[in-house]
């Protein structure tokens, strides 16, 4: 099979996790260049937003050493998005849920969305970008075939709890199985007593990632909240192994098509 037909795959470590790029179809010089830009972008985001780097802009801003005007322009953009997410979720998403400034619940999805857009602008139409289990994909996995994405079961390592199908979709999962109780209840500052995991699908990963974080923090209220959103659907595995899904959650039997009126930022 020729290089032109094989497409392109790449794995990159950044932001404390693994990012994978699965680009189907033509492997062109413009797509290869865009992949290089996408990888560089992820490392730039890591350098600016890592809360584990004392010298990052977000760490210095949180300590009051610098002001917002002293930060790269991306910091203002992300904090503006965080503010809109906080309003949209009635405070269940917050970049200051703990004692430090930490927009991580939105940053990874936002970074993956931008990386995917770089590839799409270069002509890569059938592409999936996976950032530590948060995915943005478009086009098809093969001619006539939508993407099929398995969601890891939070209580049974190695098993899947559901499969998402779609052609232009963002998927974000929040939970405590891998990183422990790292998601805080913004209203109390204590670890959120959420389900084992909650997966949200929507039209772009920036908003979908923030909504997944908020839904986990909501706990039992997440199902009704997600069911009331236009253009977003959810699936959760509870701590006792039971699960629930909103009516339009995209399983293997049909393909999710986000609403044209879905809110994203």
C-alpha cells in the first residue's frame, strides 16, 4: 500500500498524558506540516498552562507574580472560556475550585480542538485526535464508515462500557479511575462525589470537555442537566456498576449528529 493511501499516525507525550493522531486518506506535504504545527502547539500549551511547572504563565498568574496582560494571549482566551463555562453550568465548572488557579478541566479539550482544526485546514478531512481519552474526530474511519470509539470502563480495566459512533464529534470523559479524586466540587472545594465516570459528546471539544468536568462534579444531578442541553448527550457509569445515558447518546445503532444550535465557545 502506498504512503499516499496509508495516511499518517503519530503519538506524542505532552501535558502529562499521551496524544495520538490518526489521519486517514492522503498523506500530503501540507498534512505532514500541519501535524508538526499541531504537535508544537500542544507543547506550547503545556508550557503556558501546566500547573506542575512553577514557571508557567498560569502558575505565575495564580501566585500573583504577573498580571493577565503579561501572559500570552491564549491565557486570556482560556480564562474567558472558563468564565462562560462557569455561567453555563451554574458554577459546577470553575477554574478556581480549589486554592489555586487551574483551568485544566477545559485546557486539554481546547488544545485538542485547535490541533484538530490545524489538520482539517490543511486538508485532513478524515482525522481523529485523542488527548488522554478526550477525542475530536471528523470525516470517516473508512469510506462509508463512521468512527467507532470505545469508552474504557472505569471499574473493569481492559473492558469497554460503551461505544460512540459518529462522523463529526467531540468526546470527553471525566472520572477518578486513573487519577483518583482530582475533580473538586466548586461549591465546597472538596473532592466531588461523582459517578465512576461520565462521558459527554458534542460538537466541539472545548465546550464538551468543560461540560464533562461539570457533569462529574454535579453527581446525581448530571443526567437531567445533560438531557436538557441542546446538542450534547451523556453517558455515566455509577460507582456500583450501573449506568445511564441520555436519550440521544450515540451508540453503535446510530450516528450522532450535533444540533446546529448547540452552544459552544
